C-alpha cells in the first residue's frame, strides 16, 4: 500500500468519524463538491460556516461546487483571522481551476 493510499484512507476515516455528515464518504471524489467538508466545518463553528442550500453530494453542478468551495474558503479566512490573527489573501488560491 502506497503512502498516498494510506493518507487517503486516514482522511476518509477522519471525515466519516463526524456524526452529522449527510453521506458516507468513500473517496476524495466524494469530497469534491464541498458538502461533507461544509458539514464538518459547521460542527467547528456554525457562525462562520453557513452552508448554501444542500443538494445531493453526487450532483455534478460546477456552480454548486464552486459556491460550496467558496463558502469553505471564506470561512477559513474568517476563522484564521479571528483565531490566529492571520490574514489569508484572496489570491492565495484559484477556485476557478
């Protein structure tokens, strides 16, 4: 088993350990729409991470995925600034790719 496979298994085990995620996550592809990650982050702080309307995790809607990933990124900006006084700049990541 490669280190990449071990890492994926560990991350998926961690993600599925949260009791309030909507669906079982069996691969990194299941995380790509941001639904499970938003559910987890809402358990960290519901005031920061407000989820857009929930849709099926299997939905292949680019705008839906973008909206979720943007909500995750914006929440991380707020969280890091409030908790650690660290600013994450807008140009740090490119959500369009």
